[in-house]
C-alpha cells in the first residue's frame, strides 16, 4: 500500500461533460465532510509509508485557504516517503497565488490543471469559464512559486470540431512548456448535461484521425507516449497513475473514491449524508486470482510498453504466454512481444478497448 487517493467533491461550477462524484460548493458542508474524511482515514490507514498521494475531485482548489489548511492537517497523518509524488488538482478559475504558495508549503510537488481547450466556443460548450490568458497566467505563476512538475488536461472530439481546431489547440498547449499532458476524447456519459441534452458524438473515423494527429505532434516535440492517453517529458510519468496501470494496491478516501486492498476492490458511497454519518463504503468485492489477472491485463495493456513478463510471473507464478487468450492475440498480431514485455501492437492502440474486450471473452475459458 504505497499510494493514496483523496476525493474532494466540491465544485463552484459543474462542467457539462463531468460524471465524477461532485456537488456545488456549499461552505456549511465542507468542514463536516473533512471531519468525516479524517475519521475514514483513521479507520482504514495502517501507517504504511506513502510514495504517491493524489488529491482530486471535484475541484479541490475551490476550497478556501482555511479549508485547505484543515485538509492538509488531516493529510499530515500519512507517513510520506522523502521522495513522495504529491499531486493536487487545480481549476484555472479558482487557483490563486496565495493557494499555490500554500500547496507548496505543505509539500505538494505536482499540479494537475484542467485546461481542456483554448477555443472559446468549445469552452462554452464544456461550461468552462477560463480564458487563454488565465491559463498562461496560472501556469507561469505556478512555475514562479516553484512547481516544475505540472500536468495539463486536454480534450478533443467535440461536435463539429475539425482536425485543424485540434492542431491549433495542441500547438497552444505546447507553448505552455509543461512536462506532462493528459488527453481525452469527449465521451458522453449518462447523467451528464451533454448526455441529457442529446449531444451526438463525432464519427469514429474523425476521432481516430484526431487521436493520431495529437500523438504525432506531441511525440514530434519531445513527449513520450507512455499510456494510451498520457504523454510526458523524460522522467515525468505520473507515478500515482502508474500504480493503477500496474494493478498495484492503493487507498481511496472520500466520497465516491475507490480503492484496492489485498484482493478486495471497494467503492465509497456518493451520498454526502451517508458519508458524513460514517457509512463510507457502498460496495466491496473479493477478487479471485482469475479476476486479478484480468485486471492486470485490462490496466497494464493501457501502457504503451505493456506488461513486464518478469513482473507478471513474480506476481502470479505463471508465464503470460501460457495463457491461450494472450498467445492467440500474439499470433493474430494484435499483441506483440520482446524479451521483456508484451504490449498492444502500436497499429491497434486506438482500438485497444475492442482488443481487451476480446481478451476477456477468450479468458472466460482459461483455468485459474
């Protein structure tokens, strides 16, 4: 247990595409929520040394300075490695110089900033309220305060968007000169404003062309494509997210958070009322060895370099090539291998989900 995720559900503005656990910021609920969060941490955390800590949301940066101080006092309960990667999600609209200095003071050393796009009409479509000048100002301010490890989120595949729009956006993102970029195609999730309003997704062929253009441009300018949706400069891969993709254990604290402890995966309640009463967990499931192996594949093959044969064998005492489902995909050319790794054929990265669904279907016939 080397990683911790903490969820702060409060937002000053609800984006039209967001299906995360979130609610409008109301001051009267923040301290009761943080008190419940502290109790959950005290109940679950067993004192392990933590190497990655991620505070996400929602919009954690919408908390006031005093509320952030309270949050960080709670977080001080964790034994943190001297080299801990400590990430804090920020919204351009509500992060200030004062808050950035506070984050830096309490040991945050990685920022993840939701930018999404620089096009005004698409920002309006997403119900984001920042401007290009705001983004550049916050990034420069963060660097001035002392942050060098910064991620920005980028979105594409909006209705009526053209490849030229995407290319313009990417070039503006490159001008930010940050070491990590996460990019996501717009997905219309149920219960989001866009879904309820009947928004239509763009065609798959155009989406694929946009994805290819983004990958080419980012790699051309020195970013390593290390996971299907993530790019970084050398040495700046997200250690916290690699915990997920390597199918390693982690704590999840807070409303709607999920965690993975031993062979148990759990999901916390999304009900603020239940959470504050101390009824944290919505459901939990104990995984069989077969379930765990399938999670390893579903998560690990998201990485461009795939899954380490040596690590897989040390975890499960079985060679990956001995699984019929894996060897079949290698023969079909959808998976490839070298001495150390098995990975998705680069030609099939965009249709990775179809390959992984097929892998699970074939795996139904495997023995544990």
